[in-house]
C-alpha cells in the first residue's frame, strides 16, 4: 500500500529537521578522530530525538502521526467510517450520544443548544461520550465539539461565559492598531485561551471557532457580526490571535468557513451559494485569515458549502477535490479538514454527500442529517473501495493524531479551578477593548 500523503509529510518534516543539523559538526574535529566521532554520535542522537518530538505545523509530533497510523492500520471498515464522523443527536440524555459513539465507533459528537440543560448535565454528557470512546478500545480523547463563537452563535448560553460576537475581536485589533500598539491582539488571544480553558472544564475537546470569514457587510446574510471584520488584514490578525489562544488552552480550534463565506450573498443553511470572486481577489481578501491561521498553528480548518467558481465550479467546496488540493498545496495546510454540517440545505439533498466529501479530501464529516445511515453508507463505500483504503486511513489517521495532540496538551496544560471566572473577565476585557 502506498504511504499516505499525511505520513509522507511527517517523514519529510523529520528529514528536514535532521538535515538542519548536518552542518553543526565541530569544524575542529577530524572525521577520523574518536572525539569527533563521539560528538557526532551524540549530536545525531539529539537530532533524532528532537525530530521525533518537534511539533508539526498543526500540532502533533511526527511520533504521534506515526502512532496514529499504526492505530488505524488494522481497523475494520466500521471503525474507520466511525472515526471520520462527528455525530448529530437529538436528546438531553447523556446516554444517547454515548451509545451512538460506542455502537458506531464515532470520533465523537457535536453538542448543540438542543442537547444541553445546565452545567452538570453538560459535564455528564461529555463524560459519558469520553467513556464510550474508551469502552470502544480507543485510548485517545473523543472529538466533543461545540459552536461557541460568541455573540449570536453560542450553544452554551447560560452555561459557559457570554463572549461578545467575534466582530469585537476585529474592533479591538483595529482600535489598538490605530494607536500603534499590539494590545488588541493580546486581548483577543487571551479571550480565546480563557474560553478554551472554560470549555475544557466542561469536557469539550474541540471548539468550532474562530470565524475567519471577511464579511462584505449588509449583503452578507449568514456571517455578519460573526466575522471579525470587513478588512482582510484586521480579520487575519484577529483570527490568528484567536487560534494562538485556543492552542495555548489545549483545545482544538477550527477556523471557518474556508475559503470564506463572508462574500456569499445566500445562506448555505438553505441553498448552495455561488461565490464568483476571482482567484486573485480570493487570495487578497477571503483567504488571508486562513493563511495567517495556518501559520499560527491551526490544527483543523472547516470547509464551507460554497460553489467557489475560481476553484472547482459546480460543486460545494466540501465535496470539491480541487478545493482540498488548494488547501493542501497552495495554503500548505497539513491538519484536519472538516466539513461544515452535512445536514445543511446546501448539501443535504445531494446524493452521497458524506462519501463524496471523504473522496474529495475531507478528514471529518460534521453532523450529517442521519448519523447512523451515514455510517452505513461510508462503511459500504470503504468495503467496496469506492473510498480508497489509503484515503480513509489518511483521514482517520489525521483525526487520531490530532486527538493524541489534544490528549498531550490537556495533560501539560491543566485547567484552573477558576476557569469560569477567568473567562468572564476575559470576555469583559474583550468587550471593553472593542469600544
């Protein structure tokens, strides 16, 4: 079987790190000198060690990538299919998502406002889902995600701290930039870090934020104040600062909605919008926040349900191979590519959207309309090789590698007992900085 691209990238990173030390040999030592040989041996061992433990651009180490590859190598089609699905469920009973995760081997679930009652019930839910993954024989965390952007999109309203809409992050950056300082981005970074720690205190491992879309204003019916700004530079600065904050909290962040939903004049919850922006304008405007987010260490990127004419016309970006290729090759993103919810109107009625998304390059399928049926469909596609073995192992392996990263980060970065109070303070500081 051909080595998957994601593993080849990790091996290239190891080689690069090793070669970077090739010129460090003591110039005063002869190659035949025992002293020189001993030193070279020590340096080589140190280089090998640092290469294995140095993080890749999206978080995991090459060692974690290789470990993930070994974990998924002998999995059944049912297990592989489950590990690329983040399920949807309709209940407030913690056992409902837990049972679904156990039976379908799901990567995890997305928790929405219809699934929550209070903080105690949320913790019971996240604990039950985590236990279900462990009972399924997986010793890495579940993907337990939530849309908690702040403002109008906050599914834990009344349970987690109330953050202002992400527009405040852009306003804080703008205000500070006008005064020639960097305090605005610090405040944005701290807000994301505090929010991430509070979410972890509730049992979450992922947050479907920040929004990197550059809004066009009143003609944008979907994003609006969820966007940090209508100015690409401001949006790029704010989004990257938030990513750094989430990374510092040990939670997986998900800049969205690639390649940028803020310029669409229709709502992808209802229909498939067409984005007719030219490629050069996309680069200068919509893509800039994603470029800075990737440089800031974004572990995952969420793709949008947009017909992007400049990249792969006629297809939603979530199902478009050329869009994934662009994300990987031109944007140089190596992490987890996750779809927007597959239950949205833009794709829900298309034939086999989950299978087509994985074939195109998606690593995670978010909230399909029918989780169990999607699992059956993806499993059948794996069995028939309609989804190629190297593609599904690449996808599942990336997800596992990222969860190994999240596990390590959560062990290294403890959640303070006053996480909720710190989050409230950070939310207030962000709101004040935007005025």
